């Protein structure tokens, strides 16, 4: 899954959180996205170290910056989901 798709998933989860629909967000789904993002960060770091072309290297560095930002968002979202109180059971 590409960086753009992962960012879209996180934005969707954030929107659900803002609407109070945390029960629809499965922590394991966010953890999966987080795992993929961390993998992408590692991959981009390796690509940057191997790249000789300064233009390509600059583009990869920008992508890495975005990926790191998305990791931070995913970690925040996961923390928010875990700290949300459970909805009261309806009678």
C-alpha cells in the first residue's frame, strides 16, 4: 500500500474519531497501518542512503518526512482510541 493510501486511511480514522465513532475504529487496523508506515520509513531511509542523484534523493527525503509525520499521527490516533471511554450499554 502506498504512502498516499495509508495517509487516506488515517484521515478517515481521524474523521471517525472527530465524529465520536470510535467504536468503528479497530485498534488492530490502526496498528496494521502503523506497521506499514514504519516499514515504509525504513525502506525510504535505505533508498536515501543508496541514492546518488541529488534530485531523487531530495524527493525521497520529502517522502520520508511525510511518512514520519504519518507515523506520529497513527501513534496519536492509536493512543486516542485506547483512552476513549467505552460507550455505556443501552437498555
